C-alpha cells in the first residue's frame, strides 16, 4: 500500500506593512482635493496603490475611512497626570497647538463645514475629534479640583470648552493674517487662563 505525503499549503501573500500609512495619507489627499462630498474610494485606492479590497479589509465603511483620515490631522490627546494643573495644561496646550499649526489642519476645517450634511459621519467626528479631547481637559480639571487647585463652584465643562476653543481660535487663518498664532500667545493665554482657575491660596501642585 502506497502512502501519500500530506500536501504542504502554500503561504498566502504577506500583508503589506506600509499599506495603512499609505491609505491614510491618500485619504487626507483625497479630502484636501475633493472634500467629503467628492470623496471616492476608487480614488483613494489609486492614490495608495492598493486594491479596493485592501481598503475594505481594514475599513468596511466609507465613513470609517474618512474618519480615520480626519483623526490623523489632529492627533490624539491624553491626560498627562503630572500632579500640577499648570504642567498638565501646558502639555495639552502644546500638543493641541502643534496639531493645529500645520497646513493639514485646514483640511479638517474645510471638511467640518461639510459634515453637518452627513449626520452619521458628523456624530462619529464629534465623538472622536471633539468630545474625546474635551473629556481629556475635563479629566485634568477634575484632578486639579481634587488637589484644591480650582476655585469653588467652577464649571469644569465650560472651562474645558474655553480652553479648547481658544486654541482653535488662535489657529484660524484669520488669526494668522492678524499675526496671531496659538504657539505665539501660549504664555499670555496660560497666564490668563490659570489666573482665573487657581483657587485663592490653594495648592499650586508641583511646578
């Protein structure tokens, strides 16, 4: 009786390690040129030099792909937890201002004007690109409140909104035309913001 050796399976095609980065860069380029309304999966695949099925194995929905591209423009922020309100806010300010300082942020601004016409995508954008960063600032303020660094009765939600939107306002094209930038006014802004937050005679943390 003749025995048959098992057939060795041929390995599949290895996953392209650089595909994700190329795809996300292609998404940003597509958004810069066509916006959300003109965004095309075929065009992204061509820009990234990948097959459409490669896109769909990573992002199954068009909205997920657009959101992934938008997320690369602003970056992700995390609470620093340094033990000092001033140090925490300084780190958050620099990270946010640096993200807004590049020309790519203008792409996100353009897309944000189109987002209200796409309710599902807008909800995801608000969750990941607006609510999440605000929650981080509120987390920092909550820690400062527990350490006694905030004045009594401060509305931390309003303070977080003021912090984030001020940096955004300093980063607009109009602000730049006026010679104002988020990085340029950092010390003045933080001094003003902290003066309004710090408790009278409260602990200043480890500066």
